[in-house]
């Protein structure tokens, strides 16, 4: 083959260009430590990296939500613990009060005052706030859910927050359940609930909580639940054990305390005797709800733990898809450098000799 | 019998031949690096001999012609592959730019801002009472609209730059056409005497090759050495010694989306209506530009609009079902749009929400500040398959666009690379045939110099012979 000078120079230029491109690419990969620097480097990986990155982004958010949910639930649980203590104390008082040996009409009157204080205490607990939000008001978080008479101004809303792509956890317990004993049987439900896999339109209807028996339409849904009657009829209201009877009405805690107070004032030992069972039920009601919150907290803990694992997995998946093997990148740089040096050395040889060098 | 006079004549002519040959060697060496140059060779043949009865006496050599060493079939193939190279290269260049818009390896893009949007609603779900969180939601939503608009603007910017390239290349093609017409005239004038117009032909071949890289052109040579050049099927820009011009003009894009793009026209005759020949240019860099500009980018714009439209409607659909912070029935979050076309560009926040973040809806019930169910549902929307007849989520749809762009770019890059190799190989073969070799020229230089020396010696000998004859008289 006839080799013209232009071919030689063209060849040299070409090989130098190729070696330099190769070295440049290898250096880019080695310095960024990334195999995929733009989608065309590996289109499939690039698209998958994006979805993993979204997941990573969401995991961070879920982490924040979990922290929030945990503090919310822990605070609620603490408050319920306090509530439980109140009823232990009430039981002590009532037990003492029905005993004629240790008490008389005067001491019962003193006890009535203590019960009144305890009543005020549970109203206070009912109006607990965390970060400016009333925790026992259902969706009504900006106004105190209970007034001094024990009227409930909140609703039955269950505030659920997303802790996962698919799962939500309820972070509150509406005061109507704890203090008024509403729907106490329906509490025993698994948490976190799986996400309903339906279209937004249909989930809507199914998620609207039935506020009360007297549910109005729209605007008056959040009207104060009529607890006035409950207080009056607390003594004769049908009550059942919290456990086995679902959807049975529980105890109205305010009504109970008020009744005890009145009985103490009136020196009505017989009524006091009857309330002893109700006090036990009230304590059970609080304990049951508390354990419910406890199990949600446990759920949250395991969710936090698995989120941590998922976070690591997501990161390592991203890394596997887009990161360059450090050893490979360095050896690639070396390889390309050697090639470039070889090209330069041979180019030097190819360019030098010409017939003209040998003519004198 | 030979005459001393004719001996001197042979010597003189040999010297002249050598000089011509040496001049050609010099021409070759000087044009060693000239683009498109083919090395030239001097053709000598024996002069007409003189008959002297029973024998003939040779009368030396004469220069018959100076020809260029050139393979016209190779040139044709180079032209063809050059057209392909122009196409692939232009496509690869443009796609690399497009890819940058979808590159989220390094910078923040649409995928991330959509993710942030959904996360802002998850944040709202944990804190539906907070005005600060609502403001965050509003600002994040605003960023999403901005990022959509930015993606569209970037794609349109590339289209605009491709338009400028069209105008520029049209100008170049016209300049080449003009020069080819002038060369046609010169070549015809030179070759009518029988001498090949080497340098003019080299130049003309080079211009055709360069033109071919920009568009698919057809070249036909007439008997008188003139060529006619047609761009596409009907854009005759060179015919004989006259040249016509193609022009680039703005025409409305008939794709249903607003946008005026550069098209290519030719006026076939004076007074005739300009004819749009854009569709005929399917190859060369112009063909590549048209493909990316009118097919690839428009399809990406469709995708972005589809995503934006579905996103707006999906979010609004849920948002409208609840009540805002003031217990008013919820309105739209994004300003509702009628048309899918231009949705991404025209995307914006609803005026009421933009003014007051309290208009953002978090809950289903009125008078329930802690109600976060709408916020939860919007958060869940991220996982719902709402696009492409309920088969993909927003994220998946966008990610598949990124994959698509990546694949298209990778393919374009690879095609351009392999076409470059094919073209380089052909160039190499052409250089092997037509390129100048210094070694060869040096050898020839010595060869012709020696001939020159020897011829001079012959004349000297003849001169001495004359002297001998003149001396005989004394």
C-alpha cells in the first residue's frame, strides 16, 4: 500500500485523539468516582437511579414524620398514664369512703373536694397541648376540646400520617374515646393500617369518620358532641366491659367523677358502692387505650428500624448503579495513560524519518 | 543520419521536460497539506521519430499532459459517507445538548422537584395547622411549576439554536454553490483545449464534499466537464455556470404547538413562488438537525406537557375535595388548564393559593384544623398509577423519559462514532491514492534533476562536436 505523508499525519492525529479521549473519560470517571455521569452513559441505570433517588428523598421525609409521630404518641401515652393514676387514686378514695369505720359525713365532704380537684386534673389532661396543638381534640387541634363541664368540642378525627410508601399510622386518640368512652370496642384494630388501594374518590367517603349518632351534614359535623345527657345519665347508662363487647359505650370519665363527687357530698354510700365497678371500668378503658397507643409506638419503632435498613439499601443500590469501582477506575486511568505514552512514542518514530534526512 | 542540431534539440526538450517535472514535484510538495489536493503527475511520451531510410532515429521525449491521481469512485463514496457523517454528527451533537436537560446526576431536575412537592404534602400531613408548612407547600408547588417551565424553555432554546444553525448552513451551501458555478465555467474553458483542469477539479470536488456533509445533494457531470448540483430532489442550486440560492425562512410549525421554525425554500425560477424543500432534506447535518428539532424535541415537549397536564389535574382533583384553612370549599392548587398542549409552559399556581397559602387544602372536613386527609391523599398520589391509562406513576413516567433520552443519545453517539470511523477509513484510502508522499517526491526530484544534468551534458557534447567540426577547416 502506498503510504502518503498525509496518511501518516492523519493516523498520528487520530490515534492521539483517541488516546486522549480515552484518558479524559477515564479521568472523568476516576475523579467523579461515578460510572454514570449522564443518562447516555447507561440509560437503564440512569432511570433506575432516579427512582431510587426519589425513594431516598421520601425516606428522609418518612424519617421526619416518624420522629414527629413518635413524640406525639409518647406524649399522649404519658398523659393517659396520668389519667390512669387519677382513677387509681379515686378508687382508693371511694373504697375508703364506703367504709363507715374510717369515714364519716365530714370526711366524705373533704374527699368530695379532692375528687373535684381530680376532676379538674382530668379536664387539664384532656386539654393537653403539644407544639401548640391540642392532642385529644381529634381534628380540632386549635381549640381546647373540653370545657370545665366536660363538654367535648372536638371530633372523632383520627390524624394519620404517612410513615411509609404504603402505610399510615394514627398519631392521636380522639378525646371522645378516652374521656367519653365512645366506640371503645372498635379501638382494637391493627395499626398501622394498610393503604386502601382504591382511587382517591372512593377512599374519601369511606374515611369520613362518623362523628356521632347525630351526624349532621358538612358544617355541623364538628359541633360539640352532646355530652350533657351523658353526664346526667352516667349512672344509669348501659355500660359494658371494654374488652369483649365491641361498639359498646364506655365510661364518661367526667360524668363518673362528678357523680362520685355528688354522692360524696350527699353522703350516699349506696351510690358510691355502685360506682366502684364503674371506676374499675374507667381505669380499664384508659389502660386499654394506653396499650393501644403503646402498640402503635412499638409499630413505629419497628418502622423506624426498617426505614433505617431501607435507607442503607437504597443508598447502596444507587451506589451500585452509578458508582465506579475505585480499583477499576484507577487501573483504567493507568491503562489509558500507557496507551497515550505508547502513541506519543510511536508517533515520534513515525514522523522523524524521511528520505530528505538522508540526502546531502 | 542524425544531425547535431537535432541532438541539441533533444537535449533542450529533455531539459524543458525535466523542468516541468520538477515544477510539478514542487507543486506537489507545496500542496502536501492542501485540503482536497490530489498529487499530480507529468506524463511524458516519446517524440515523433525521424525516418532515415531503413531506420528511425528517436527524437527524445515530449510532455503530453499533467494529470492528477484521483479515484472518482472513491470521491463519490466519500461524498455519500460524508452525508451520513454529517447527519449522525449533527444528531449526536444536538442530542447531547438535549440530554443535559434530563441529566439529574449532577444537578436538580424535574424528578427531584416533583419528589419535593409530594414530600411537602407529607410535611403538611404532620402539621396541617401550621401556616409555615402551608407556605412551604405553596413555595414547593411554585418551584415545580418553574421547573416544568424551565424544562420546556431549555428544549425550546435548543430548537432555537438549531434554527440558527440551519440559517448558517444554508448560507454556506449557497456560498459553495456560487463557487462551484464559477469553477464550472473555468473547467469548461480549460478543458476545451484538452488539458485537464486539475487544481480546479480538486477544489470543486472538495466543495461538493463539504456541501454533501450538510445536506443530501445530487451531482451529475455533463460532457463539457460542468456539473449540476441538486439539494434534496428539487433544489437545483448549480446548473452549468449559473447558480441559484436556497433560502431559510420562518414557517409556522403545524404540529398543533405554537412555534415558528426555519424551513428551507428554493425559488425555481425568477418570479416563481418559493418552494418548501425542507422535507426533501433527510440527510447531512441539516437532515440531522431537522430530525432532532422537529421529531425528537417535539416528542419530548409532548411528554412534558402530558406529565404537566396529568399532574395538574391529578393534584387539583384531590385538592378540590376538601376544605382550606378557612373552612372554605377547596379550589384548585394549580391554575386549571384547558389544553394539554403547552401545559408545562403555562403551568402556574392558582391565583388564590399564590396570594394566600391558607387556601391550600389539607383536610376533608371544614372547621377541622387537624384534618390532614387530603394532604395524605396528595402524598399518596406519588405512588398511584395515574398516567398512560393507569399503568405508570408520575415518577415512572418521567424516569422513562429520561431513559428514552439516554438511549436515543447513546445510539446517536454510537452511530456518529462508527460513521466517523467509516469516513476516516475512506479518507485514509483517498490519501493513499491521492496524497503526497515526500519520499516519493524527493526521489522524483533527484531523478528529474539527474535527467536535467544529463540533458545539459548532451547539449554540451553537441556543442563540442560543433567545435570539432569547425576546427577541421584550419
